[in-house]
């Protein structure tokens, strides 16, 4: 493998757009597009994209490839050490034009698209409100919200759980964590959904945008000066009152981003993780026994569920929700021996990396929570890494574990569809088509007897 970067031919650049850029756009720049996901999953399009990138690496005998993404000169970085070096470097920022355009349609000023994280103390505000790196101060309340909503969903069911059940779970759990227990705002949810659909086309739905911001603003004002309440909006309102957040923190936009990502995370990763667990009976038995042994599911006990956490992480590795990490060089810099000019981009294809046999060997396409829990896998970048990694990582992992633990404590799950073959996990999973049959424990024992 040459150490020099190679530039793709015009023909290969066009093929890269066809195999990688176009499907990524169709799948949804912001939220998954249902129609295209079901078609692309059927055609196994992501497998073709991965095979294409693999072939490029062999053809050009390099782990650094110059190409256009989508219209800017971009260095595709494939070597693990260089991936880590790019993410750790202060010479680039996570604010390339395409990402800024998409996110600013619904959350202008959100940290995730801010070149300068220190601006308005946006990173500090997010990491503090979301309690990155530790159990959230309101974890007990969040666990109760997740458990209550899961019970509500399961109590009402006699047949299989479908996408609409998880979609509703995502809305109800995310709203209560942000707005407070018992608060669910359907108008806000409708505005958010319209804004996100339009943002997929890089456009703004002005009516929904203003309606959404008015509702968030009003909720923030309600919390200012009110007695403390265990929810994210209360923490945000307090930061505004005590001066740790200022107008340039763009608190409304940070909150808008939380609404989007928290709902998205619950509705997507609860069914996907359950589908993988259900398709692997040995894993299901082990994770249920870990949950049973944990006793009462209070926050610290949930936090300690390492095997369940490994199931979530493995799901995120196999179906990486942010498969492409795009960075903009803020100054001239040297990367893997290659000079990159200010304004040029780096593309880290985390989705490709997470399925790369050269890195993950035999488990590249397998669900391997045992290896993940034992720390036997190479680093994963599902939450990116270093100074601009996901600020909500600890919170979202805890919320997902709370919901999954309550479900698995109560029932065993059977995957009705789409089927998953152990050892050959498909590159894309159509979660809109998911059907998971809960089998409550009394029934499990009767059937097994
Ligand atoms: C499983 C669900 C999630 C995954 C896989 C995930 C993944 C990521 C990734 C990969 C980034 C870096 C994006 C980039 O550099 O382009 C990121 C950034 C971020 N995430 Fe998450 N995220 C998740 C959920 C959440 C949640 C629920 C919140 C908040 C409630 C959140 C808050 C943030 C913030 C504020 C940033 C920006 C950090 C910065 O730029 O300094 N995330 N996330």
C-alpha cells in the first residue's frame, strides 16, 4: 500500500458519486427516507457502495484518496491511524458547507455545525446540560420515564410491535426528558417532523420553523424562575438565568437539535437493537440474565449493564447512523504525509470502516456484543471521537439501555421481519418494516415447559 495520496480518475469520481454520494442523499441527509430506505435495502445498495470503496483502495493502492464530495475537493481517509489523527486534530472543523446547510434549516447555530465550539460556550453548554461522561443528574427520572412508556406500549399489545409503536415511544420519551415528565407536545412534534422532512432537501419550512422556535422559547421562559424540575429544558433555562449561556450560545437551536436526535435515537435504535438481539437467541438469553441479575432497575443498575450496552454499540457499529463524518480544513495542514489546503474537506467513512475486514476481521459483518463487552474490538467511531465527539453520548446510551432493559426484563422477543441471518448482518436494515413479537415470561415458561 503506497503512503502517497492518489487522485481518483474522472470516471472513478463519477462512480463514487453514483455508489456513495447519491444513495447517501436519497437515504436522507437528516432523517431516514422511508421509500428509498426500503428500496435501497432491498437492492442491497450499501453492499455495492462498500465493495466499490474496497476496490478503490486496491486499485489505487492507497488509504488516502482525493475525490470530489459532493462538489468540493475532499480527501477520503481510510487508514485507522489517520482517521483518529484527523478527528483529534484542531486543524479541521465539523462545519463543511453541506452539513451546515442541512442542519441550519432547523437548528441554525447548533453546536454540531459550529466551526468554533467555544463560540458562545456552545460545547460547554451541551456537555454540561447533557452531563457527558457521567450518569446524568436526572437519570433516575429519565429511567422512570423510559420504563413507564415501555410499559404503556407493551400493556396495550397482544400482537407484534411495529414501527409506529417505536415512533410513538421515541416522541413520548424524548419530549418528557426534554420538557418534563408528563409533557408531550404534539404540535411541536408535527412542526419538527415537517422541518426535518424539508431539511432533507436542504430547504426550510418557514411556518414550522417559526412555530417550533416559539414553542421552545415559551417552554424555556416557563422554566425560568420556576422551582427546579428534572428535565433538560430546566437545565437550559437555568444556564440562561445564571449567565453560563448567552444569546450566542443559541440555546433554542441546541434544544431543537436535542429534540431531533433524542427522538430519532429512541425510535431507531430500540427496534434495531432488539431485532439483532432477537435474531441471536444466545445473546438474548445472556442479556436477559444480565438484566435479571441487576435486580431493581434503578439508574446505577442500568448504568452497569455492560453487556446490554455492548449490544447497543454493536448495533450502532453495524448500522452506523452517521456513516460519513465530514470535516473542513481550517488551515493548511499535513495529514498522513499529504498537504491539505484550507477549505478542502476530509471524509471519514465510518460506515465503511466499521465493516472493514482488514480492521474487524471475522466479526466485521457479525453481531459480536461478547467481543465488544470484553474490549476485544478495535475503536469504533459511532459517536465520532475526541474534542468534537457526540455530546449526548452518555445520555443517549443510558436512555436506550433504560428502554431496552425494561422491555427485556419483561419479555423475550421474536423477530418476525425483516429477517436477519447471524454472521451476515445486512448493510442496511429497513426498520420501518420491523415486526417484533413480545413473548411475556409467563408465556415463555409455559411454552418451554
Ligand atoms: C445513538 C444516537 C446518537 C449517535 C449515534 C450520535 C452520533 C454523533 C456523531 C457521530 C456526532 C459527530 C457528528 C459530526 O462530527 O459530524 C455527534 C455530535 C453531537 N451529538 Fe450525537 N449522536 C447520538 C445522539 C445524540 C443525542 C440524543 C444528543 C443530545 C440529546 C446528541 C448530541 C450531540 C451534539 C450536541 C453533537 C455535537 C458535538 C460537537 O460538535 O461538539 N447526540 N453525535
